């Protein structure tokens, strides 16, 4: 077993295949991510939620679907032992990309949505006193 903290483990052009339990775990995790992403995209289309939460659910669905499919593609390359594309460093890049995307989703949920709701409430307060055209 190669130590995790060596460069040869992460940048070997044709790394050894995963141990069977780790390979099954990765396939199941990536498949669940993709399936939950599809479900979130379907739920995000429904009009029952307010538009900000609907957009957040759609963004989360995109995150899970794309990262799940990318993970499955990376596992396929590792399973087939494709030179260059099966490097373990791609899993690190995938993990960094996932972390950045989750951070932007968190920032949207905790910072942007409350600010947009406050702006919308302020706009409604002002529009209450403005004249409207009667049709």
C-alpha cells in the first residue's frame, strides 16, 4: 500500500486500482450524488417554494449532479486504468472544486438570500406609496 503523503501516489500515471471496498464506496457515493442532484433539479422546478429557495435548490441540484457525474467519470478512468486520466490528483482537484462550489452555495444561502429578501421588503414598502396605473 502506497502512503498517501507521497507525490508518487497522487501523480502516478497508471496508479493501481482501488481496493474493492473503496471502489464500491466511491461508485455508490457518486451515484447517490447524481441521483439526489436529479431529484433536486426536479423539485426545484416546482413553483410551491419562493423564488430564492427554488434557485438555491436548483443550484444544489446542479452541484450534486455535475460533481456526481464527474466522480463517476473519474472512477471509470481509474477502473479502466487509462493513463493520465486515472491519476489520483484528479480526485484532489474534484474535492477542491466541490469545496469551492459548496462555499458559494453556502454564501448564497446565508448572505445573498437574506439581503435580497430585505431589499424586496424595502421595495414593497416604497411601492406601497407610489401611484399605480389603473387599467
